[in-house]
C-alpha cells in the first residue's frame, strides 16, 4: 500500500477506521484468539549501538548494567515456565550489534535455539544484524521468526540512531526472508516522529515481499539516562489508529501490542484488540522494561472471551507475491 492510501486511512473518522480494521481482522483471524509470547533478554546491556531509546546501550548511563550471555540451563528453565504459563512463542533477545558465524557466542546461541525448539514452542530471536550464513544457520537450528524492527521512517531514523543505517536494517530482513524464516518487524511510537513518519514506516512494512508475519507496535517507554528520557507519551488514540492501519495494510500478520502496554488501561488494550491487535508479550518482563503480570493478562482475556492461540512449530515464512518488489527497499 502506498503513502497516499495510508494517509487516506489515517484521515478517516476514528470510528470509521476501526470499523474497517475490524472487518479486515475478522476476515483473516476469525477465531477469538490472542497469541501469548514471552520475551527473555538472554544477554543484557553493554551494546555498542547508540539507539536513542535503548537502556542497553553502553553509551548511556542507565540502571541496566552489562551482563554475560545467560547459561543454557537457565534459559531452558525460563522457556519451560513460559510454556507452562501458556506462552506459545518464546523470544530471545541479545544486546548485540549483530552475530557472526564462527564465533563462540553465535555457536552458543545456535545450541540454545536447538534446545528451546525441542520444547514445542515457536522460537523467535532478536540478535541484531545478520548476514546470509548466520540467517541460514538460525533457521536450521529451529528459529521460526526473527525480530528486527525498522522503528520509524527512513527519514527520521538518522535522528534516532547513527551507528547503523536504515538500509542495514533492511539488509538483515532480506537475509531473514531468504533463509526461510518469518519476519517480525514493526516500529516504535513516540520517538519524536511525525504522523507522516509513522505512515511511511507502515508503507515500507506493507510492501515487504513477503509481508511480515508479525508487526510489533511499541510505545516508547522513556528510560532515564537515554537521549529520549524526557519524551512525552503517545496519545492513546494514535496507538489505536496505528494498530488499525497495520491490520488493514498487513492483514495476515499478527499485530503485536508490545512495549508500553504496562502503561495502558484494560479499556485501551481492549480497544487495541478490537482494532486488530492479536498478540501480546506476556509475563513479568519485556527486555528491560516492565510488562503486566501474567495473571492480570489472563484475567483480561477471560473477561473478553479470548483464548490463547496454539503454537505453530511448522510456521513458515509467507509466500512471496510477484506484485511486490523483491527487495525490501524504500518505497
């Protein structure tokens, strides 16, 4: 979908927009289900990148200290607990610029992925930049989806990060798709971006070939010590609008209500679900920021008559369509 079409959607009266997104949602996701995902930081802090929103950057003084890669036994314990608590996707994040084949830490990650995959859950990783070889090895080890958010528009991206480029992000996503993994990629609201930046971000995601399997919509959680520590919160209606537009433009994706959900009321979360969100991060921690307690999440789903989605270990990347550009390049 092109920018002018996205702008037309955005300019619709609020109720008209969410009515449209609800129809798209029901056509593609007829079951009353929510995907429950657990995100574990397996290597926290000490990252060399300068992402302005991130507490894990070594360039900023925050409460998050640098830690070593977690032991496999501890990760497996957390993965089993997540499975027992209802999570169907286990996501592992590491604060690295990227991974390189032939290094000890990449070999360790591959070993961890193989063991987690044996538990029967979908396995997602977010390890920074990937080359072709690294992507292929992660796929072989059992990764079903790879998270690498594009965050914002290419025009605004340079105001947020200087240690890598927007095209670097796209290159990693291309390697993920070529290896046969599903792409999990979304953005962050509240980085000082304009409405146009948000729509351009969705324009790029919607024109990936194939489209992303998951689209996380994050709201910035300002972290003391980072350049965006004083940023203002995101208007609730803006969050719902972005959820709705993501659902319309990427109809078969799981639209994930991600960072910032702890600050949302049950009523706002419910409106996001109605507009098209059908996935949440579930548990006590979301990398380095808090996430609502599991019991509260399950109670809300029960109130709404929603069921946890079952895992799909046979998950494969969506088929490419010839009508979209082959490269996930700028639209």
